[in-house]
C-alpha cells in the first residue's frame, strides 16, 4: 500500500507523471483523515451504442496501472474498494467512481498540505523544463484530465468537475499552462457561482474545467476504450494507436491553439477578486457575467460573429452548396437573390461558433443551400443523415 510519507519525505522522489497528474486533479479524504483516495470516474454515455461493461472498466484499470508504474500500490475497482474499505466514510459522492488509487495518510497531514508537497515535487522534475510537449507531460495531462474527464461533443471539450477548498487548490490547474505546454486558449473554466442553475438552486452543479477536445485527442490521445467508442460513433477518425493510447485526427486546425495568453488565468484572478466568499445578488451576478463577456442565458462566452469573415466567405468561396452540389441542381435547392442576382447561400460553421470565437474563421465556413442548412437543425432531419452531411463538410478540407 502506498504511504504519504513515501511521497513527501524525499522531495526529489520520482513520482510517475501520470500518478502526479491524477493526484493533482483531485484528492478525496476519508472521514478519519486516514486515507487519501485518488478517483477515476466516468458515466455511461448516450452518445454511443456501446454498453459500459465490466470488461471495458477492467481494461481501463489495466491501463491506469500501466502508466502509474507503482510497485507499492494499484488502482482498484469498485468491488475491491467496497470490500476492503467498507467501513470508511469518504467526504464526496462516489456514485460515478470506476477505480481508486488509495494512499495511507501515515503522516496525518491535511489534504492542502499534501497537495503543496506534491506541487513542490513537481517543480523539481526535469521534464517540465522542456519547452516541447514531451511524453512525461502528456502522461501528467492524462492523469489530470482523463481520469475524470467526460467528452462534451456539443461544445467540443473534455470537461472535468473542478473541486477546490482553498486558493492554492483553485489555482492548481495553472500548471497545465505554465509547465505542461498546454496552450492557454485551450483551457476554459466555468465557475458554479455564475451559473444560472446554481444560482436558482435548480442544479447545484460543480465548477467545470474544460480543455479543447480537438487539441486533446490529437496531441494527448484517449486512454479509455469506452471514450474511444464515443468518439468513433460520432464521426471521429483514428490517427494512430499504440498499446493503450488512441490518437484521433482533429476536425479543426489545431495550430490555432498556440496562444500562451490564458483566459483561464484571467478568469481565476477575476473570480478571486470578485466572487469567492462573496454573497452576490442577481444583479451583481449579471454585472460580473457581463464583464466576463458571458450571456445571461448561456454559460459560454458570448461574442459577436465576425461579419467581415462571413462576407469574405460569400465572395471567395464558390457559389455552390458544399452539401449537395454533386447530387442536385442548384435551381431545385435555392433561388436568385434580388440584391445581387446570384443564387442564395447560407454560411455554416463546421465547428459551431458556440465552441469559441477561434472557430469564426474562413477555413471553418462553408456555403450551404437553404435546404442543406435547415437539415442540420436539431430535430429536423434524421440524426444519421445529419452526421453524414457533417462528415462530408469536414472532408472538404476547408478549400476556398
């Protein structure tokens, strides 16, 4: 069994980057402060027809242990945890837990102190000094994100519930930008106090940390075979694969994710100055959300579309529907616009604009006839036809 003293007494001890990231992601404390539990949790998804079987969970736990590389301890399944720690109370909801890495707190220190010591150990690791995204950094990110991350296909993120009991815990994800070569504009944080459902009491959901899905699956890859099934069932294509990691092709130009400036840093500091430990009324929440550029009806950033880019698309891209030009005559799908005497087309974002202003670029826009564009509206056409059309637009390679 892993002991806290083994991890903190020697500040230069080598902790596997994957375990380092998992510990940094979340620590759950037992009621008697005798154990620290590092969780790996996920739920069954409606986005795949694959059932979340015990076989898939066990294969996932095998991969967790492979990357943790611990001689003293193992990730265990829920059956083993409940049998071996049946009388232990944990200060968290474990309903979606699939595996645990449990550490004996033989030093009897607080969670915050343990996290500080683990952070110090991270800062003396040589691999963080490299400017590039090396394999050790990738493993840290996998431990931090995928052990608890869920795939959000509608917003193009991998999201994790982000827990914090102190300012140091709140800021811990900054290591992803400062030391792990994650581009600053790949991270997004959505604080629960500014969420409409939290404020009204409808859903007391947690703060969420989000990382851009396309950047993640292209550069870091997917460890969990069940999550791999979700991506494959939603028109994502495998780029390469090794024993445990599957990398996917990106649907966007991932070179755009090179900006080191961080909205994440800005939002954390904004939260500390304006939200944390403050009792806010409805008007104050609206004012703060407005300062962050957030819609009162949408938790994502609300930014205006670039009209210039839209008009450039109308000018430089061929006057044909990217969805049906090879099957139908445009006479049967559109009409002549009175202002310019040309066929009318609507401009469509391949990756929805709601995912971020970085997708409001010419390369992400296509021309569609009114029928093809209407077909993409949720609930209008059959889902299989919508997926087929979307896949075709992405295969256009964003040509002008």
